[in-house]
C-alpha cells in the first residue's frame, strides 16, 4: 500500500496450482530431467496491483530442465 500510494488493496492474490515430474533413466544422477508447470488464477488483489493488457483469465508457466554430467 505504501509503495503504490493506494488506499486499500484486497489481500487475495489468487490460487496457484503447480506440479512437477522428475525422470532419471536407470535411477542414476548423471542424467536428470525435470518438467514442471503452474497455473495462477488471479484474485482481486493481483488484478488491483497489476494491469492485464491481454485480458487473460489465468497465467501459465512451463519449465523443462535437463542436467547431464559425466
């Protein structure tokens, strides 16, 4: 509130749903792949703090990470 010089900002940021999966072929640590995804369903507080130019209802994030060590 103080940084944005606004009166009241709702406390509800929204709901986050996320999941991750890790794949290690032959159960070794030399090769590790991780896939994770998240969805944010914004609440009133999030909408009040950030502008939504695209008028999106939800925000999505997808991450693929691979580690190869020899």
